[in-house]
């Protein structure tokens, strides 16, 4: 019989990282799916508790689980939407989707538009660096790349964004974007 996960260890992981995981998920899935997706991240973590890393490495590990949960949640959401379109004779609603952002000024709007033109993996690297404020090493763990690849890609992303915005390239770490109205990534 397999040993049961350590309750205290899981409780520590949950209380320490639930807010970070919630923030990660809320920017990537539709608002209605957030609580279920966060619960799924911690359910998977509970099941894999024997494989969990040391406490200082748990957050990137949870982000890795979260990446898969977000992908599955969005896939399910997309299937639901396609089914709804097939079943419904009504035209699609004009409601704002998960890409609607609350922005403070024109520069934020321009930046978000430029970011939306990046490749999905580049958008994710940028989000992990700026929104989750992860180190290069932790980002590498989440996306399954080498730290050197992550670092060079972030440099290229910064230069690409600067070119798109016609502004000098500056470090992106610490930039705090507005919150997504209904999630973030699709």
C-alpha cells in the first residue's frame, strides 16, 4: 500500500501558495472556471505529494501543474463553446471574452496589443516573469526549457516589444499589467 501524503506538508504548501496559484489561474482562464482550476491544481498536487519538491521549489512545481490544468480548462471551455454554437441557433453574443483587459492608459493598451501579437510561448514566458515574478530558473522549470534558453528568449521578447512599440528596450521584470476582466490566455 502506498503511503499517504503528509497532511501537514500539503497544508503548508496550500496556505503558502494558494494566492499565487489563484493569481496565475485568474489571468489565464474564464472567470467561471477559476475556482475549479485552482482546486484541480491542488488536487493534482495532493495526488503527487510524494513527488513534490522541497518547500522553496514548490511554487514553480505548482505553476507547472497549473500550466497543464489551465490548458485542459481552456480546452474544455473551448469544447463547451463550440458545442453551444452548434446547439444554439442564436448568433454569438457580443459579451467581452477573456482577452478584455482593464487598462489604465493608452500605453497599456498599446503594450497589451503588442504582447497579444507574440507567440503563445513568448506570452507565457513574459507572464511568468512579470506577473508571477519568477526567476529565470523557476520559469525554466515551469515551461521545461533550460534557464539559458529562457533568458535569451526573454531578451528577444523585450527587443521585439520595444521594436513594436518604437521605444527603447528596458527590463520587463517588475512591470505590473492590469488585471484581466475575464481571465487572460486563450
